[in-house]
């Protein structure tokens, strides 16, 4: 019986063309009826697909038809079902962000890569960092800070000079963004079950936004972040090029 594949693409012309060609070749089905969803685009589009409710039960196999493709496999129209059948599985647990804004309204969002806090104006942000109910840093003056999953540790976290975290390490990366005081604080590795809370100090003068992947809340006063161990998504990678290998190789790239 043929493998039931659903093809989803970003709006880039090359991604749309690939979707049409692959669906014609392999007989695409709806995402609801699929055994595997094939995502065509870049890493940003992969994150969009992982945020779909279907991603909780349908494995995602990405092929790069965008720019950055760390989470994607190389594009080829031939041998697709064989590649998927032999693919390595990577199980991803997302973060849950709960953000409270200055009006007292609460927002909840999921993050596959990271939750980041960012200053909204020219004023430096001032954050208090609380881990599992204990104040660990009374005041951090910075452009922002983020909490990254192992899968997301090679993304914004790495650009902010945070550590690359192996997938099986069961830790989260807490990384400052352009720390001013304490200038030499480089962040921390936290147990994956840690409950992280950011309190925004002086939010009227120093407004801060919170972003969970691509969902933003402006003018936050408190942001809580924790791994959602009850939720998981499965990503598929070509044999020998699994996510664990990619994360390891990234540490030796020059």
C-alpha cells in the first residue's frame, strides 16, 4: 500500500512548485489522512508546521526549499518514500510560555525553538530571573534573555553565544542577550524540568516583549517558561543525518 503523504509548502515560488510536482508524483492526501507530512520551505516554515495541532500525532519530514535549512533534509523528488521509511526519528518536547502583560491579561503559547524576552525601546531591559521559586539573579540589565530547547539551541541561542545542547542532555539553555550588568554572566544550563520565571523591572520605562517562536506579546511584566513533557512532536531526518548528528556537527563548524 502506498505511503500516505501530505505536502505543505511555504509561499516561496520554489516551495510551491515542489509541492505541486511531488503531489502529482506521489499522490498527496490531506494532512488529516496522512501518515507523514512533508514540509517544503525553510526552518521558519518547519516551525509553522510543528505548531499545527496535527504535528502532535503525524511525523514531519522537511525538505529545504527556503534559505536556512538546519531542520530540513536536502531536496530531491526521487526516492522520497524510501528516504522516509529509512529516516531517523527525533522527538521534540516544546516549551510552554505564559506571559502576563501590563494590563493583567495572560497569554499562553508554545515554542519549539525558544522563548525570548526583548527590549522594545532604546532603554535597556531589566529582568529578575527566578528558577523554581528561587531568585537566582536579582537584576539583569540586557537587551533580553532567552530559554532554548536542545533542538533550538543552534538557532537564536547560538547567535546570542549560548551553548549548543545535545538532544539527549535533558537540559535547557538560559542565555542573556547582550548582557550589560552583570557583564560577564554568560547564562546557565538548567534541568529540563526547571520552572523559569522572568520578572520585568520598571516595565513602564523599560518595556519588554516576549516571543515564543513566532508568537509575540508586547509590554509584558512577567513571563513563565517550562518544558511541556506531555507534548511531543516527531521530526524525520535522512539516515545518517539525524538531528542529534546535526547538533554535534554544528559544534565543529568553522
